[in-house]
């Protein structure tokens, strides 16, 4: 049962990875494309790591560290890429 749930999570994560690349082909702004790609990548990666956590329960400290790192790093990276894509025009101090 747990192995089946783990396989479903890994397949779902792979689906999110592929689904996140679809907006790159559209004609929207670069910021929209980066946002959708980073969200889908983060969700997909986290689903895969949770699936691995169910399969490899002995390795939970490393996989938990990977989950925390994914949540923090991908969020910060998304903000940095969006800031660079806008050319730094919208600064927090200007608000």
C-alpha cells in the first residue's frame, strides 16, 4: 500500500515537472513564465521527495533536509529571478 502511494507521488511529481514547462511556450510575460515554472518545479520536486521518503524511510533525515531546502531555495530563487526579469524597476523601498 505504501509502495503504491509512493509510486503515485513520484509519478505526480514527474507530471508537475512536465506541466510546468508548458507555459514557457506561451506568449505571456517572462515573470509569469518564471513563476509558473518555479511553482510547478517546487511542487514536483517535493512530491518526488515525499514519495522517496515513503520508499526509503531509513533515509528520513536527509530527505527531510531536502524538503526544507527545496521549499526555501526554490522560493528565494523565484523571487531573485523575478527581480532580475523586471530589471530591478520595482524596489521595495519605492513602495
